[in-house]
C-alpha cells in the first residue's frame, strides 16, 4: 500500500563505531555491502535477502555522512516515484538529485518537504 514508511537511513562518520553502537544498544544486525558503499540494517527477523520476515517493523540502512545526507531519512513507499515527486513539488517541496535505480528491486528518490526535511521515496519494481 502506497504511503507507508518502508525504510530508514542513518548517516555515520565512522562505520565500525556506528554499527557497534546500534548492534550493542538495540541488537540490530548490520551487513556491509561494499559494492554499494552501504550497510543493510535488520531491526528484527529477516529473510535471507535481508527483508523483514514479520509484520510490524522496518529495516533500513546506514551510509557515510555527506553534504546532502546529514540527518536520518525516512523512506515512504509509492506506486509511482515520478508522480509522487510531481505532488511533492506542487505542495511546496522539491526533488533532491535524480531518481536512483536500485538493481532490479526498484527506484529510489529523495525530496525536501515543505519544512526542509529530507525524506526518501521508494517504488518497487514489478
């Protein structure tokens, strides 16, 4: 269903330190994806692909802090990223960067809302 929060991203300055913190404090499982310069975060039971295997929680990711990625980002599921970005712009927000194909899984995009918060969009493929 479109509009649900489906993912989060947390920036880090030190990958090892951040991973150890969240693993120790919350029991998160963190898997490094060197080919993507990204870490997959499982906050509960997950499938072999790293996707949540039970309803009621979401997983996320961690990546190096950068100029456009300074605070945690909440990602929202949409049926059509282009249409969602059009609605964002029509309601006082703006697109940040280009849409990003994520393998064969889907398409991601970032936007700034009416209050200047950076948020993510996710459109699954298929």
